[in-house]
C-alpha cells in the first residue's frame, strides 16, 4: 500500500516539474501574451493534476472538461494564428505528459487507485 502511495506522490511531483520542461520547449515559440504573470504555468500544473487524477481514476472522458474550459477562457485569443498555435503546442505537451505519467502510474499500482491495499 505504501508503495502505491509513493508512486502516486512521485507522479504528482513530476507533474509540477513538467511545467518547467514545457516552458523550456515553448521558449523557441514564445510570443507576447498579455495576462497574469506565471498564470500559464499555474494553469498548466492544475490541468496536468486534473488529467493525472482522471487517468488514475479511469475517467478519461472527464479530460474533455479541461479542453472545454480552456477553449472558452481563451476563445477570443485563439483567433490569432500565432497565439492559437502556441496555446495548442503547450496544451498538447501538457496533456501528453500527464497522460503518459498517469498510464505509467496505473501500470505500476494496478488498475485502480482506490484499491490501495
């Protein structure tokens, strides 16, 4: 049981670190997007944590809520091609890292998080 908890905790810590990796990857595509300082990083961390949680709980369809919320929040900004491409690259990287981490965790702990014993 402790093993499963440790694996999950490491997964959530990795989710936070992925933000820096994504920021590094996006650096060559960086454009001037006005908004709150570091908001993108915070949004990305929350997004990856939700996706990881949904994968661990085998609720893949719930991930669509994240897409919908982000699309609604950035609807007007997505009309600019550069902004939409930057947004899409960041979102797809974030989702990919979270999905892969979740799948690895599920493999290591078994099929469900709620059966920790």
